[in-house]
C-alpha cells in the first residue's frame, strides 16, 4: 500500500478530505442516509388484508382473443383484410399490414355466477372463475418483449428501477428469517427482460429477487464443499461478518450490508431451501389438485412451491412461465400453454382458499401485452400493446367480475381502459402502501416514486 510521506500527510486539511478527495460532505451524508433508509422495513401506510403477492407472469404475451375476450365479429370477418384505420400510422413490431382477420381459435362459454366468458382451453379456471377478477381492457405502453416485461414489473420501460418485489421487500421486509422476502422461479420458455425483472435497481442488492430452480438444488453453490462442516462454516462467517461490519462503519456503503446479509441468508438456506422444495409431505390429493409430480419440474410443481413459499413467509413470489410468443400457430401454442397453466393456477387458487390464505395473498396473472386481431403469414398473432387480458384475485379484492371491454374486433378498449401501472398501484394499495406518498431517493439523491397512476377502484 502506498502511503504519503509524513510531512505531506500532516499538511492534509479537513477541507481537502471533505472536498478535494472527491467524496464531499454531501456524498458522505447521502451514503449514510441511504444505508439507514434501507436498513429496516418502512411499514405500511394503513391496515391491509394482503400480506404477500404471487405474480404469475406469462412471458411472451398470451392472446386475449384465445383466452378471455370472445369476439364473434372476428369470426364473421375471418379471412378479410382489417380496415387500414385500425393501425393507422402506429408502428408495432412484426405487424404485417396485409394480413387477414382471424377469429378466435377456440369456443367460449359463460361460467360461474359472474357469467364470465372463458375459452374452453381453461376448463379448470372456469370452475373458480368467481374467485377471479378478469380485466379485458388492459393496455401497455411498450410493444417489444423486454421493455414490456420490465414495464409491468417496475412501472417503467427502462432498466435500473426497483421491481415490485423489491419495493415490497424494502417497504415491508421479510416475514421469515430463513427465506428471502423476494423469490423468483422460472418454468422455462425464455425471459426477454432478464434479471431486470427482479432487480433492486438503485436499492441495495438485498432487496433483489433470489432466483430458485424448479428442480435439483434450489440454489446453486449453496451447499458446503467436502471437508467443511457447519462449525467451520459458522466460524468463517463470523470472522467475515466482523470484517465486513468494520468496513461498513467506514464506507457507509449499503452494498456491504447486503453482502453481510447474503452470507447469513445463504447459511440459513442450506437448511430451509431443501425443506421447502421437498414435496414428500404433501398429500396425494394436493399433488393431484396442482397436477404436480413431486420429482419432476413442471408448472404445477412451481405453483405448489409458490404456495409453500408464502406459507413460510416469502413476501413476493414471481413465477415466470414463458412460451406464449405465438407469432406462428397461435392455435397450437395456446392449446399447449393453456394445458400447462390452467390446472395449476386453479389448483393454487383452491388450495390457498382452503388454507385460509387467499384473503391475505394477492395473485396477478398477466403477460406483457396482447396479440393482434388478425393472423400473420405464419399462422400466428403479433404484438399488440393496445389491448391485453389479465386476471387478479385474492388479497381482499372484489372478484367475480369482469372489468372493461374491447370493441367488436378486440383491438382497442371500448370502456374502462386499464393501464398496467394501475394494476401495480392496486397491488401496492392492497398491501397497505400509498403510491402517492411512498418515495425514495435514488443514488443521486433525487426522490423516486412507485407509479403515477391510481389503483383500480372496481377491485379495491
């Protein structure tokens, strides 16, 4: 290490340290404020029924026209060109302007006391439809997958913002000492937005999602190497923690606190994570409800694990199901995807209800945008941000209703358009967080807010 000569070191002044050294009083003060701000949960603004969220993210953008929004007029016009005025001068990815109208590929029927229409590809969801609020008029600001997925998860299209799960981790903290507040699990099919979907943004890394695997060891490299027992590991962590805490006192860097907590959480996860992922204790009837094989990765197994996570105190579970990007063969794609997700999601709703957890657990089912009301030359539907369908349930929501509608071709909202940010605002509100007053300084000290939209009044 290079040291200044004694005479030069003696000549250093307080002004040099706080000014010329490049840190300054303001930056040191901000670092201290940020460290303290992130060190403990902020609490709720008001009492709430909801204590946790399961985000059933359908990556790739499902077609509302094949699942939730029956359009007989499209069937009537099938094969004919769509009027040019539908798209006008709007520019969307992949759209073929000479493509023809395509009607819904599956029959629809009404279900439940609400009389909600669902495609026959969702027979299990139809049995619990009165536990669900169907939103037909959702719309996004983004027309490509990565920014669209980031937009829903953060409320902004650009990477660098904290995700919904990170805000809840920061605001409410973990409800368990042995599992993270925010867990992410993917069942395959690709994630265009990548880790930005569960990033903590300008928050310390402790608030980012922890990614679990759907089979095998839930977290890679968390097991002790050969020759390292628990006592040796505990002694090592204690020494490392002591050194890190000394450095934290000097640097006031929140990421050092994150490092300390990460080591401790990894130590606890060596016991808690394998127990969480072991489904041997689940009754055969429960496994059948989800359509889950305890030994094989599947969407049903992942949904069952999501229930086990919220039971054990995980605050936010992000369950990502890819494979919905039906630019070709929309019929075959949605038959496959519908079969994959229908029974597990209905099973999750029923199981949470039976265990008394549905009233305190919010669920949201959504893709990044909808699909075009016409077929392309590959037999699929392209990206369509003006309209998407989504589901919300649990957490004290008013369910058994359909919110919004689209015009006769399913191309634009007819009434009650719902921006994706309104969905986020609703999830925050039902968790006891007021989006209008909950702000946080970013790394430059500028106050940042959650979203600038009001919650969906029909649901709250």
